[in-house]
C-alpha cells in the first residue's frame, strides 16, 4: 500500500481559499483604509532565551501595530490563500516556493452595503480563528486559537504559520481573527506582538517542534463615523484577547490513544481534486488518537501524534487539538495543533491529521510566552 504524506496547509497541491471580504461587527472597512500601507519590516533576529526558546519580534511597537492593522484591507484578506511551507533549506534538501492558486476575484471587495455581523456557528468555540500573514509578495492564512496566559494575550498555532522556513525568516503582518466565519470578524482583530517557538524549528526545520505561541496587542474593530459629510472609519479598542473570547487551557505530556477534538478551517483540494470545504467556517473532527507515535523523515518528524479518520485539507494548519472539550461551556485543554495531513489509504482523499507531541519542551516555550505583557 502506498503511503503519501502531505502538509496540512495543502500538501503537494496547494489549495485556494475563497476568503470573503472581512466585515467588522459595525461596518465594512473600505479598501482606502489600507491603500497606502506597506509591509511592516521588523528585524527577525531572535532573542534566544533559556532552554532553547526563541523569541522573534513581529510588531512590538505601537507604530508597528498600526501599520499591520492598516495593511489588512478587505481586498487583501480576500486574496489570502492557505499556506504551503517548504522544508528547511539545506545542502541535502531541495526546497521549493509555496504553490498557490489565488481564489476567484470576480466581485469587487468592499462593494455594496455592509452586512450585519452574525454570530458564529453554535458549535464553534469563540477562541478558534484564523491568522493572516504575508510571505514574500503573497498573503496567506492558517488556523489558530487563544490559549490561556496570565497576560490574557496569547495565541497558539503551527510554527510554519508564523515562521517561513524557505525564507528562513518570520512572516510579515501577522494578525489573529478569533471567531472568523463567512467574512465576519465578530470579536475584532489582534495584531501579533512577539513570536515564541523552539529554536529547532527555525534553526533546523524540525516538525517535532512545529508549534508557536504568539503574544498579541489589544484587539480593535472598525467603527464608521461621519465627518464633513463624508463616511470615515476609525479603530475602536475591544480589549485583551482572552477577556474578549476566552481561551483553552494549555496541557502537555499527556498519554496518546485518548479522545480528542480538532478544530480548523480546511479549504483546499484533496489529491483527487475534490474540495469538500470552503475555509469560511470552523470545522471539527472528533476521535481517538493512535497509541504509537508516527514519523515522517521528510519533515524531521519522529514523535507525531496522529488522529485517523479526519479528512481535513488545506487551511487546517495551526488549529487546536482539545482534550475534554465542553461544547456548552466552550472550554477544554489544548494538547496539540494540526501540523501535517496524511493520505494513509493511498486513495484520493486525505484521511488523517497529526500534531507534534506537546511535551516538556513545548511547555517551556509556552511558559516563556505566557509571561509577556503587551499592554
């Protein structure tokens, strides 16, 4: 039986995401808000902390935050696609640029009357959302979730959704939109402040360390107002992330072979070309993980935890793996993030997902990230 491994961000065939125009709870953000914005350039020189934890500034100053916020016009959000990373460049590994199919753009972003914000689907945890970012000249997105910290400002996602291995650099203009659905941002937009990850992911491309924790600034939403007879927009503070949407509790070193709930925004094509998801709403898989660790030499993965029977495609990367999820209280324990998708059967459909094993090393990264305040 042939076994084919593909990335959760789309695999060998990168998939388009039909990202809708983003609307705030109050009104549409016009393209003119970000028409003059440029990519925020922040030094990616890591600050190496204790125990191999690397910290990279994303948008640490108020000026950086404002530029990133202004960058994400509805048009750019619509153009974003699910991300397909390469392996770490090395003499023995040929890396290639991510392939992408840009979603259809036959409708003008921002045109027409604003849509009223609707609540997210009932089964969707409000702390699950999308991260948007830029690599090179293209915009992309992944899945992510809020995770509890004393500073109430922390997001968990995949390492490859914050650090571009092929460029050996952090991504640009990283933002988190919790509760994203159908082009709506019901809880605001949160700009990334600092990226925390294990040094072996950025340094070696080790997918056993394909996780990241990102502190974020206070969130904002766009509010319309009239000045001089003209409709304008201003950003309005919505507070700290966890105060706004809640958060999963962090968990590590749990045994394998246990029930788990996995959330994310799959959007891409299966190997046979079928596209069962749109990436516009949160989807979930529920099952029991395999007891044995799985390996994938191409991605330097030796201790992956796999959930069979989950057909997620592109866009699911970074989505949370939750132990003891309570749908009524919308609580649970974060024990992993989607890193890779698998085609175990060798057929035309993806049929499993995996996460790096959250262990003491993961806990060290989380612990350091959870201490940073961002205002």
